[in-house]
C-alpha cells in the first residue's frame, strides 16, 4: 500500500514484497525525472556491433539409437521384437533475412539437437529440431577458403551440416531364421564443419576513395542515407547503402565503403574488411579529393590496391569523381587531374551540391549498361544439393 504525504513525493511503504517495493521506487523516480530516456547510439557505438566476418563451428545432431525390446502381453505368448528406430539428428541451416544487418548476433558455435532413442512397442524416437541461423543478405559461406554458398536473396537457405540418421530397432532385423533378434543399430554421427561467414554489401555502385575524400557527404547528397560526417580519418567504420531515386521510379543502390589506405591489400587499416564489400559492386565511383597536391596519384593508388586484392577488380565499369570543386585549390588542380588521367572527370561538390544531378545521370548510365548484361560476374559453384 502506497500513501503519498501532502506537499511531497515521499511515501510510506507498508507492504514488504520486493516486487511491490521496486515498482514504487520506479514510480517515484519517474515522477522526479530520475529515470531518463536511454540516449540514442551514435555512429561509433553502432560500429562496434557491426560484424562482417565470423568463424563458426557448426555441429549437426547425432541420430538416436535403435532399441532392443520384446513385446510382453498376456494374450500374446510370442509377442516378438518391438524395438523402435531412433530419430534422425537435426541439421544446421543458414537462412538469409533482410531484417538482419550484421553478423554480430551469430555465435561462434552451434550444435543441433540429436534424435531421441527408439522405444518399445515399435515407437520411433523423436527427430531433432533443425537449427536455423539467420544471416544478412549477401552472406558468403566459405570452407577452407572455398565458397560453398552465396545467400543473396531473401529466404535463401543452405544446409551447412546434415544430422545423423537414426539406428534401427531390433524389429527391423527379424528374418525367417532369426525370429527374436537381440541386436539394434546405433545412430550415425552428425557432420561437423568449421566455416567462415563473410558479409559483402550488395550495391550497384560503390564509392571508393581515401579517408576524408568526401564519400559520406556524397552519399548524403545522392540519397537519403545519413552516414556520419566529420573532419577526421575513418569517420565511416562500416558500409552505408543509400538509394538514388529517379523520375521513372528506378532505384540504384550506392554504397559508402570505409576509406582505403596504402597497403590495404595486405590488411592494413580496415584492409580486407573494406575490400570484400567492393566485390559485390557492379560499378565503381573513384572519389578523388581535388584539394590535395597531385590528386591524380590517388586514382593510381586506389586501382593498385584493388588489383592486388583481386585481379580485374579495378577494371569494372567506373567513373572518376573529383570532389570539393568549391575550394580554390581544387579549381586549380582540376585541369591537372584531367591532363594526367585518360578518363573524363565529373567535378562536384558534395558539400555544396554542385553537379550532383550530372553525377546521378552518369550513375544511371552505368546501371543501365550493367542491367543489359554487358558485365556479368560468374557466380561461384556451390553444392546445389544443400540449397533448399
């Protein structure tokens, strides 16, 4: 019982149960404003929960053993064997889900349920319940560096390990010569594998550039995505995807991928965590900072890192975007950049929204060409018998 005093929020608590006391204290705290709303997580906190690589040990369930049993009933003198079969062990299955955005919820080990042993009266043991592991779209599953599955669509499933089969009960071994066999089969052992999961961001175009080149600001200008923007390196710690809207209702996905550094192919900086996401992009947008000295060297270094990681990666359909054209030094460097590279440069200012419409048109051209089948990557060969 709670009795508030006049002119104050103090109270006399006459009840002793701990649950009631806790409720009273929470009510008083809320009245005084002591309990505050939990603050929103910032980009740095969220990045700690974004995992794009995970090593997982998956163990399927074992099959249940068959049972040795003889039927006992008053009206049947020779009841015979009635031992039931064991149940089948459960499988471990990976399933792609769009609502899952990271591999952070995935544990390092999964063991599926084993089948139950058979019972008398020809009762079969219960089958194990399959273990379903939900992973994000674009998850690649590897075994010994070999791709065995690529889950890129909603609902895609892959049976990683299969459960063991249940053993036979002694009723199965009845023959004309052996009417009361006293043997039963053992359940088989479930499969066990050590797998690697890689999350590769799926986007039509990827923004490639060194830290502070303005990739996050550019994604903000192109779409409604709101990645963090700040004046220090490695502001973006995990990929962001924004949708570029067009008048014909077409949508093109553009990914802001964390900044690359020299030696990224040797896993320096964000290293392979950065580079693996580029493999999913059909076309690339090299974002060059025009305000630095000799900006054309950035393009050479970026292509070199991509080629060292995967030969031919830098040759995908691409465009060169010169950012920060609103700065005086950038306007001076632009003619030098165009002179030193054999490609047209789209000069923009992500901060001031200069020439963004022109860039959108070019992105649409690259997208349309890709949709026509001009550049098609071969999908890895997988064991189709395990894909549901």
